[in-house]
C-alpha cells in the first residue's frame, strides 16, 4: 500500500476519526486497542482519493526505543506499538465522492463535533474545500 499523506483513518463504526500527516505513526496503538480490534475493517483514505480497507494486522513491533517504554506505560498504561496493516484498495474516489463520505462521517458523529468547532462549521469547510487533502485537513486544522 503506497499512501499519499495526509491520510484519514475512519473506524468500522465511524466512531473514531484520525488524521496521520506522515507514515511514521500510521498503525500506532496500545496493546488494549490492538486486542479490542481497533484496526478491524478500518477505512483509510489518502490525499489522492484512494480508499483502502484494513484486512488484518500482520505484524506488531514497539513504536519507540526501550528507554521510552516506562514513560509510555505511565502515560498510556501500555507500551505504544506500531501495527503493520494489510489493506485492500477498495476504490479511487473523486473529490465529490470523497466529500460525500466525509459528510456522512461528520453527520454520524454530530455530538462529538459540537464540543469542538461545531458540525455546521465543519460542513461549511467541507463544502468550500477544493481538494481531497484540504478535506482531510478539516479534521486537523492546525496543521
């Protein structure tokens, strides 16, 4: 899987949305998240409009050096891991199709967005976006 960053990761039930700006932390998780199936059927959308579905986790390794593990355990109650993901290319989306997918995600999580910028503001930014990368960055406006 060759991704163009940033990428948008959407969980199976569309309850979790995350933006990865680079590949260095793609697959970052805790042991509990891994055991709980965090990556099961997750969808990944890259900046070129490619839509992937995660089939399975094929490998796991520590994310950071050994000397950082005690800090990770204090902060996350677990070591941070990096999961290697096996994916399948589902489709190539045009901007209009991608905007539709993102609008569904925003509307399915109405309450979550209201505590931040607000759902209406996000939908306005979505309508004004001129590219897929711009749409992805709606979820991470500071970068």
